[in-house]
């Protein structure tokens, strides 16, 4: 999980010639990486959703899930999403 704060730049500033001194861009917030050898994909996905719920209990921000192409993992994410939104 990552948190990135958007840079409120203007389109003209983005398209303009770059400044002589590069300004620092947005920095990611706390990051959480997880995985397991002994747990099932469904258990890992549920733990990730639990962590996301702790960080955003009111669900005030959009949640995005990035996963590889493993069918079981994708199915687990969809199932957990249905479970938590029903």
C-alpha cells in the first residue's frame, strides 16, 4: 500500500521549460508490502484489506488493488471486495 500526494501543478507549468534546479516531486507515504508462503492467497488478500481498512476506516479515499496475473489472486481480490461492500 502506498500513499502519494498529488502535485497541484498547472498545465502551463508542466509544459514549460524545466527549471534550472529540479524541484522535488511528491513522495510516497508509508508503504506496506506483504506476501506469504504458508497462507493462501485469500488469507493474504484479506490481511491487506484489513490493513487498508485500518488506514482509511471511513473509506474516504479510493482504494486501488494492483496484483499480478495469477487467476487465484484476482479471484480472491474480487471475492474480498464483494464481501466487504455487501
